[in-house]
C-alpha cells in the first residue's frame, strides 16, 4: 500500500493514531512498572522492616531479662529484687506478644523454622531464669550463678542465634527487595526512555512523510498556491505560475497548465474576434459598393426612361 496514495485524513489518522497508541503503551507500561516498584517498596517498608523491628525488640527484651537476673543475684534488698522479678515478667510477656505477632506474618519456611526454635527454647530458658532467681532469693547465689552460666546460658545462646539469624534473613530479603526495586526502576526508566524516543521518532517520520507528501501534492506552500489561484481567478494570465523543476502532477502545476490553457483560449478568441471584425468591415464595404452601384443603375434607368419618353 502506497502511503502517498491514501487520503490526507487517512494519513493523519494513521500517523497520529500510531503516536497515540504508542503513548498509551508508554503510559500502561509505566503504570505497571510503577505498581510493581510500589509493591516492592510497600513490602520492604510495611512487612520486612516491621518484622526486623519485632525481632530486634525480642532480642532487646531478652537482654533486659538477662540483666535483671544478673541484678537479682547481686541485690540483697527484697524490694529491689521484686522490681527485677517484675521487669523479667514484663519482658517475658512482651516477647510472648511479639512472637505471637510474628507467628501470624512469617511466611518463608526458613523464617518459620527459626521462629519454632525460639518458641520451643523460650519456655525452658524462662524456666531456668525463674529457678535462678528462686535460688538467689534463698541465698544460694553460687548455685544460681552456676545455673545461669551453664544450662541457661546454652538455651540463651540458642535463642539469640535464632533471633540473629531471623534478623539476618529478613535483612537479606529486604536487601533483595531493595535491589529488585532498583532494578525495576532502572529497567522502567530505560524502557520508558526508549519508548519515548520511539514515539518521538515515529512522530518525526510521520510528520516528515505527511509534509513531504502534501508538499509534493500541492507543489508549493499553501499561501503561494492560494495566491497563484487567486491571480488566475482575477484574470491575470500574464504572470506565469512558477513550478518546481520536474513537477508535472502537483496542484500548482495543474494551475499553471490551466493558466496556459486559458491564455491560449483567450488568444484564440481574440484572433477570431479580429477575423470577425475584418470580415464585418469587408462586408460593410461591399454593402456600400453595392449601394453605390445600385444608385448608379437607378440613375441610368431614370435617364433611359426619360429618353424613351422623349
């Protein structure tokens, strides 16, 4: 299909339609990519980071409990010991709530396994802390210290390692999300820039093709063509219509041929008018000669008649 053979409206519709479709494609692609990026950022901000915060709170509470137990072994005053015991109970309750919350949101099998280690080890660890405090309350400080540095410490290390591994796992996933989000942003930018460049190129090509096609069809700028047609319409056939070299099919070339044809017709009509005028003059002269001869013959006839009467 020849592009130049199509109607102007069809060419405009195809050109601008292609540009509009490409623009819509850019908008859709950008929307999809931005939604993907937003989902990753949302998961990072509202899922991974809160999980890391909760795990960090669990670790802080465990450290607080350990310090309270140590203080309980060193304190002799009942009121101070009771305060430390109360703090240990508060940390235990807070961790139970944090663990229950994590149990609802952790999905990865590895994170579930680490949480199971924490939940399975915590009761024995808390029981060991309670026994150590009870021994300290009975004045058995050495036995309490031995319990804390022995079995309780092993349980604490297991829990702390599980918590640290959980934090590291969530950090790894968060870093991967951040990396993926950066990749999506970079790929989206490249894709949108390429699509925008393609749309600009398509618009330029379509505009150039339309301009060239219309210029070839008109043969001149619209103002020049309008002026040439106006001169012909006003009867000015003396000023020639200047067309481009080799142009025989444009509108301006047709106007030039029409001007030449009209000039030829006018010249022919003018020549015929001169011929008619000459013939008319000759006919008038003949009529005058005939009238003179007729008068002469009438005079001769009158003379003849007079002579016959005599």
